[in-house]
C-alpha cells in the first residue's frame, strides 16, 4: 500500500480496529440471516507527508449508493451551523444573485437551501441518488455524480465555475484526494473561494475519537498535510478556523495561488505552529493511539456486562456511523444493548451492521424506559440530552463512551 497523496510506501500502523462491516450498511430483517461482509479497519500514517489513511477496502461507489442512509437535515444543530455559515459567507465575500455557489456532497440540500433563500444561484453535486432527490424536491439543482477532474472539466466547458466552492465532511471521504483537489482547482473562478470542513486529526488523537474511523473516511486530516495537498495542485490557504462541530473540525479557505486579492490570515501560521508543537510531523505523536483505544474498549464492555449482570436495561441513541465503529470494535451485540433510537426514518426498522441491534423510533424508548441511554453521537450530546431530558422521570441516565466512559445523571 502506498500513500494516496505522496505515493510513499506505508508501513506505520496508526491504529488497527480489526474489521467491521461498512458503518452505514444497515440491514433489513431479511438480511439478518445472510452472511455479512467484514472489511479490515487498519489505519496507517505516512512517514513522509503524515497523511493518516486507510486503504479503499470497500469501493466508494458501493458505499455512496442509492441506499445511503445519512440525511443531513435530521440534525437541528447541523442545520443551524449551515445557516450561520451561509450568512457568514455572504457577509464576508458579498455573494449575490450574480454569483455561483457549488457544493460538493450536497446531500439533501441542507445547506444550499439557505443560499437559495438569499437569491444566490446554487448547484449541488451529490452521488447518492436518494439524498439528491430530496434536494431536488426543495428546488435545488443537483448533479448525481462523484466529483473529480472529469466533472470539473465538464462544468468549466459549460461556463459553470464557482465563486464559492464548498464541501462539508467530504474531503476525508474521497479515495483519490489528488484528483478531487485538482478538480476543485479547475472548477473555481479566478477570484473564487473554496471552503472545506472536515474533522481535525489533532482532535481525533488528543480526544481519543477513534470511533470517527470507518470505511467511508479514507483520510484523517491535519492542516499541515491538507496545506501540502492543496499547494501541490496550485491552490493556497488564506484562512482557517477551528470549529466545535464533529468533536473539533477545521474550516479551510483556499484560493488560486496567483490570486492576490485575498491576504493570508495570521490564522494559517498560528494553526501550523500549534500542530507542529503537538508533533504532527513526527511519528511519535501517532504511536500511542492504539493503547488509548484499548482503554475505551475495556471500560465500555465492562460497563455493559455489569449492567447485564445487574438486570439493567441499556439502550442507545443515534444510529450513527461512529457508533457502529465502536460497537464492532468492542464486539458488542444485541444481547448487551437492546435497541438504538434514531430520528431518521430511513434508519428505523432496520438493524445495525455487525451488532444486529434494532433501530427504533423515540416512542419505543418512552414505553420501555431504559435504565441507561448510550449517546453514540457524543458530538451532539448537549442537543440530545436536552431532547431526552424526560428519561430522568424514571431514573434513566446518559452514558457517553468517548473520550472515556462517563455516566451523566
């Protein structure tokens, strides 16, 4: 295996989560008695450019298909984040009815709907047909394709270059990151702006967020390495923000290297210095992660076994991909966790991959009154605990497994 950016051979294992099914491969009742395909979940650190990555064990077109179950609009906090972003971009860069905003991985139109409300022309690019159809129902033009140099060239030939080219939680999802960034270069107007948001590798390591590792995340990104990848394709970073989303994310701002209209913010140097002080360019920074992960596994499984022995009822909330990584790495099945509640009807009445835990609606939990509710999307714990505060009426408690096991009254 070679690095997907610099092509150096990979030998340094960052973490080995053994194997699991693809995290969003939810099962129907008929599929419960069929064999499941498990893929390795071994992550490497490139000793040359320090890109943390997994191999493309399951092809991206098999993951992002018309049965994809992640719809962005089911999180109210994420919608608020998208609306706030829209207002900030229009305020800072003065996008208007004469601008073109293009979003890569636009999902169900969760973000572009806010630009559309402001009269800014939008175009979504989304490979999953079912989410793209929802976006179209909102009046958002959407191309159902994977983004790369080929599609970028087609758009450029049609005169459809972006004044704002954005992507949230997509940069980590592309197996050919070089082709993807090269495509962004070609799809951007001369003085256009690129923004990309992605979970920050530094937060993953420092806060033990190993459950954000799964097969549709091909790369785990630091600012140090992303800057190299963009510069190799003729794009320059001119600003960066640290965000609280997804347990700690980055929003990068990029431009053409010859675009002198946008000064480079001090934030760029400041974050690089912060990462380098942590050791982002030294292999020793990555060498202790496996031990941290094992500590979570032991604490989580011991907790579940103890509650089973005590006759307690344990449920989960949020059928998130990160929860499936945690459950499969820890070897947890439906004999230790009875069910998981999720607000997304596309996940309800299905079963989690590997663990075979059923996904139900919230009314089911109100009737069954579990003693403990495990919050798998720990990044949304405040939102979820507020929504489910009524579990205290029967003495229920919340459990957050990451970065270390925490029981919240």
